[in-house]
């Protein structure tokens, strides 16, 4: 199943790269026809699309490789690097676009064949929007942040093309040259912001920043499925490696359980996590013994023969309780 998903991701990114090369050619042809800085803005960003798409394709191939002795957690982290490279290239393109647009505000250049250029930009924008929507949907379904990032970038590029058409339309009817350069600067700023957001996502992944929404959703589901032998959950940590999750946590079970009984509870817990997850997951669950009498006050086990104090209150498993480092107690 996982291999099939990886093949789907590869084919999707290969299609995106192929379409990107075609759109790049069309946009530079439009710039050659018109000599418009605004269209050059779109064309330069398409270079980024192609370069980033090629690196993303490579990252999907690399992340699909199995774990080995040098990479015991697999190769999925390369997807964060791919997103970072894409973000850096987009940021650089935005800076170049702003610089050229500013320069030409003071040193204008003639523009021509705007109508043909607008048609080419419109076609490219529609293609980017459709492809970006499809990539983002596929990436979310297959848990691939590379496809999601590339899809978001292409959709942002499509909206930029729409704004570009507005600017070119104003120039077409007014023939005021500075409109073209101001349009280029404005969309250069938008491109800078897009690049920064992708860089931020990349750094967060490489630094294993906690995904609170992911953890919260997972813990909420476990709360609905927990048994009375799962007395407490704490030290819950999730790390994402491409399309895989790595989870560490501590699960408290009755202290008098044998090693075999404790192991069975941990295995049951792991099976439930895998059932609830929408992607492959690797777990390291540490079994903690409950600690009477403190643990007794939050333990709902009805047939416990070793209870040292009465049950006082239920501790709901949620983001805050699960990520805590200590076992819970009512007092």
C-alpha cells in the first residue's frame, strides 16, 4: 500500500514538473513578445517552479528509500529540505523581481503586444491553478508535504497571474508604463511572503517542532478508545519524517502486571494508534507502573485488588495532559 502511494506521489510530481517546463516556455515567450516587467515576474517565478519541482521529484525518490544503518529513521526528512530549497529560491526570485521593477520605475522601457501576452498569462494561470489544486489534494490524501507545498505554490502563482492580468489590463487601456512596474513590485512582495512561509515550514520540520493539531487530534481519538488498564498517558511526542510518523510516549499500567501482561497492553495500545493514524507510524511506548496511592485517585479500574486510595476524578487525555512529563494524580 505504501509503495503504491509513493508511486502516485512520484507520478504527480513528474506531471507537475513537465507542465512547469511547458508553462515556463510559454511565459518567457510572452515576455519576449511584450517586454513587460510584470510578465517577466511571472516567468522568473516559473523558473523557480521548475527547479523546485525537479528537487521535489528527487526528494520523493530519496524519501521512499527504506531505512538503513546510516538512516535508522528513514529518509523522509529530505522532504523538509526540498521545501526549504523551494522557499529559498522563491524568496530570491521575489527579491530580484522587486529590484528590477524598482529600477525600471526610474528607467522605463517600452512595452508592446500586451494582448497576446495577456492571453498566454491567462492560460498559464488557469493551468497552474488546476494543477496546484490537484497536487495539494493528492498531497493531503497521501500525507506528502512536498506535494502540498508545491500545490500551494502553484495556486499562489495562479492568483499572482490573475493580479498580473489586472495590471496588464490597466496598462493596455491607459498606456501608463509605471503600472507595469508597480504590478511587478507588488507581486514580487507576494512572492517574498510565499518563500518565507515555505522556509518557515521547512525549518519547523527539520527542528522537529511539535505539530499541536496533529497531536491533539490523535490524543482525542485515543481518549475515546482507552481501556481501564491504560491508567495514564504522558510524555507523548510525535516527529514527522516525510509520509511517516515516529511516536514516543509513556503508558501507565497496573504495577502488579507481569512483564507479559504489560507487553500485551502496550501492543494493544500500539495497534490502536496504528488503526487511528492515516499514515505509517513507528512507535516506542514505554510501560510505566502506576504509583499508588497517587495513581489510584485517577484510576478507573474497577476490579483492582491493590487499590490504596479511592478514585477521585477522571483525567481526560488531551493535548496538555498527554504532553506532560509526569504521571497524573488527583491531588
